[in-house]
C-alpha cells in the first residue's frame, strides 16, 4: 500500500456524506492499492451521529482505509488534506431566493476557503458538491490565494450522468455507449447538456436519436430540472446519485480520460477556448492525460443555438458572482 491520501469531507454526517464515505474507504475511487484517511467535518450537533458512522467504517474492515477523524473545526479537518469534498452547505428553504441562498452559503465558504489556504496540503484539490456549487466553489477559491485555480472543481457530473441516462434510454442502449457528453455552465436550469457533440455507440447522438424536438424540448429541460423531479417523487433530495456523481467526478480527475471522451466539471474560466468570460466557475468538457493536470477539450462544435445557451449560463454565473462581490477574497 502507498502513502495514504488524506480526504476531507464537509457535512460528512448528512445523507450525501453517508452515501459516499464507504465507497471512498473501499478503494472504489483511488484504487485498491491506495490507502485513504478520511477527515470528517460536521457541525457540533451532528458529531455524535458521525461517531456511529465512523464505527461502521471500522466494522467494514476496508484494507484501503488508513483511519478516520472527526472535527467541527475546518482548520483541523483540512490539515494536510490532499482532497477536500465540500458536501455541507446551507440548503434552500421555502421562500428563499437563489441570491439569498448564495449569500447564506458565503458565510460557510469564506472561512472554509481561508482554512484551506492556511492548512491544506500543497497538492490539495477541491470538489464542491453543495449548491449553488459553482459559486460556492468560486467564493472558497477567492479566499485561498495559495492554492492554484486549476485545483478547484464544482460538481456538474450529476448533470452529465443524468443526461447520459436520458440519451441512453431514448436510444435504447446501455448508458456506457454514451460518450463525449458535456455539461456547459452552471448547475442550474440554465445549464446546457450538449447532445450535439455527444456520441452514442460512436455515432453522433442527434443522428442516433433522430428526434430533434425531443432533444430540444424534452431532453434539455428534463436534465436541468431532474433534481426537482426526484424531490417531488421521493420526498427527499437525490442524495445517492449526488454522492455517486461526486465520486465519479473525483475519479475522472485522477484517472486518465479515455481517448476521444471527456468529463464535465466547473472550473475557473480563465483562458478557455470557448469565449466564456474569465473569473467564473463554469462547467466545460475536460480531459486529463496523467490524473494530475487537466485541459479543455477544444474541438467541440458550437453553433448559434449552443452559443446562446452557453452565454446565458455565463450571464447567470456573472450575476451570482456579483451578488457576493463584497464577500470575495484576494484570489479573484
């Protein structure tokens, strides 16, 4: 076994945290020969329950689990962390606008960004799951000038997974046949699930589907509003699929991308090849060759319709950034 990777998870005692901790510990993300140490952050009232989860982790006897710890202090939980997964955040309440939600979460992500800057490992990478994940990630990043901008990711993999599933169902194929599928923009209703550049069995998705009305009028809004549909059907948010997507997202970042494929994540938009304004955490098609650095997939064809959707999501993210401009730190 190699030197353990230290993974910090915020909100570790919640439903998403519970759904991802055991798979992280099992070797499902970093591999069967890589040990992980799980450093868990929770608010004080949740720590007793989290102790029970840690007992369960012990009882699983995972050979890849090097140990666990729990704290209510970010400076302790993030110390020497190589990965941080932001799961904990302020949930949206009835009557709360998106702008109010962003401002409320800023109170969480400002000090957490500062803690990362102070104590995280030099090679730390961060995945933000808590919504609004793009702007939460931007806020934390702005308060961690020590950490390079290419280490910060917002989770749009759940949208990618949802989109792949919808295309596969429509085409009558296994979801593994869907490749080169990207999510552009914000994890919100303005996102653009890019079916035009996607492939199904190596063929263009629009050609395989053969139903443009379904793609534009059903597919796109279904993907964008899927979270709300799950809540309506289940009576609770999509914790398991969100946890799965977070792990898929981390796995895609640390393992080489299959040639000709891509993965989606929100990253800092500076220097991108698609004309998205800089200074936003924006989801793009990405790839990695070494599991350490990533690059844009730069050969996606963008027509006028796609351009409008890409720009609309950028506009929304700029508005979110401006709503918290007084809370942004020195890294922006």
